[in-house]
C-alpha cells in the first residue's frame, strides 16, 4: 500500500525533489523572504497576520518545505504583496 506524505499545518513534506525543482523552490523561498524583509516585517509579524506558525514560515523561507497554494496565498496577503511576486523570475 502506498501512503501519501504527511501534511502538517498546510506544508507538504516530500522526498528530496529533482535538482531543478529544488533550485526553483529556493528561488521562491528567497522571494518570500525578500518580500517580507522589504515590507519591514518579522517572521513573528507575518505569523500573527496569517495564523501560520513561525517555525513553518521559517521552513518555507529556507526552502525546506513545499507549501500548499492556500498557504502561499495567506503568506502573500500577510506580507501585503501579490502571490505573483513569489514566482516571478
């Protein structure tokens, strides 16, 4: 029987992705961190605005997790940017 990876607090944890996927994930993580810092917000402030745990936000910003779309939308809203800001190249 095949079991799906666990999802905790809106973050999907998976086996190590292919290199190009991991590289893109890190680019998105960097964009999230840059948007947060550019908005003058701490992880704690974004956590309070979104209801997402600080540890989860940190994992996302470090590229250690693959957040669900709803989580990315909440993060973008909490920072005050459009979701597209995270995926522009």
